[in-house]
C-alpha cells in the first residue's frame, strides 16, 4: 500500500482530532477524503506528511514510516490557501523550487514549461505572481507540487477559486498523472468534482472514519425512478402501488413503488405493474431511469448523524 494507517489517534490536550482511524490507499488510486470542518482531514494529512506526530497508532507512506526523508522526497503537496512569494514570476518561482529539490537546471526548466502549458499558464511567464488571480495561483501551486514528478500527491482543495475551464484542465491533468501510476490524495468540499474524479472515497466525522468505498459503492441505487411522459396524465393515474411526485426538472417526475404483495411470490415487480398500467392508459414513456444517490446525499446523511448502509464501515 502507498498509504497505510492503523488505529491512528491524535489528541491536542483534551481535544481528540483523530480517534483510531485505519485506512489503506493502493498505488495509482485517486483517493478522496471528505468531512466537515474539524472532522480531522487536515490533521490526518499533516501526520502523513510528517508535519505532526500522532498520539497513538501507526502510519506508513510508500512503505516507510511517515516523516522519513525517503518518504517525503517522493511527495508533492498543495496545501489549502497556500502563499507564494509574489515578487517572483511563475518561471523564476518554479526554477527556485526545482533547485531546492535538487532537480538539474535543464530538467526543471523543461518540466516547468510543460506544466505551465498543461495548466493554462503559458504566455504569462513574465507576469509577477502579485498580478495573478486566485485561480492562477492555485494552478501555479499545483505546478510546484508536480514539478519533481512525485509518486504521491496530496492536494487540499486543489480547484478552490478556479474557473470551470481551469477545473477541467486540472481534472484532466490529475487523471493523466494517475494513469502514470501516481497516487493522489484529494481533500475537497466540491462533492460533484470528487464524484467525477476519485476511485475511492473516505468520509471522516469528528475524528472517526465513518465509511469508505468506491464511488459506485457509495452512490448506490435508490428505490425510486425518474420518469417522463409524452402528453398529460389521465385522471386516476397511476393506480394503487405507485406514487408520482414532481422534481426540480420540468416534465420529470419521481416514481416511488410499493413492493409486490407477500402472498404473490414470483409475481410482477412494482415497475412491471406500473409499466402495464401506463400502457393500458395509452401513455408513452419517453424517459425512465433508476435514481442514484450522490456523494452529496451521503455526505449530508453523515453530517446529520444518519446510520448508513453500503460501503465499508469500521
């Protein structure tokens, strides 16, 4: 495993930031870490980076104890709300950081030019960072994290302040890095983006790991359907056993079905009965799909303390 955390605890006096977290991240995984403010996400990342010592438990990075030089030299890190020296240009800043990392001059200049182009900053090399927008600074911070071609990448809100085009460029770049075998650990509040990007997701609540799993496992199917018809519905439709309610999408209805009676084993499902009723009423269905939960649904359940089903729970 690239990241392995076993029964990790961190206490600040009487405040428990982490309470026995255990998780593993396999090589080449895009891993999303979610949780409310104060859930312990930043504490966990700081422990993995060797910036904070755990109170109890064990954590390794690339098979090495966290904080060792061998582990840290393979890591790229983009913190949230990072600060860059604003008197630099993008090229002079990356050249400085590359030199500090021991990257040969020709290699760091070639790599800098490549990253600035991929992140939409080409052509702005002479502009000092003080003239950058927040989104441009975020892209430059990501370029700095990727400069030395790390094996592991820790990103805290990587698309914060970035416009939709920039977010798409960053997503494409991260997916390409994953294709190369880089393991990426993302902490973000943009749940739709995490759902698009990540292979696996873990959610922390009050210092404890509540659930972890793949995105398809966590965004499981609901027991409701989305349906749309050509033309108005006749009076009295649907019959007993089905409820139709409006949705936020014009013309789209939410269908909720009752299960078939227990005394009719092997009978038609609720959906079969509904479709038969629609055909008998002369209705034409132009859209029908099973609703899926989203990460936002799951996140809000956890924030509210709801008991969950699905995924892996400690």
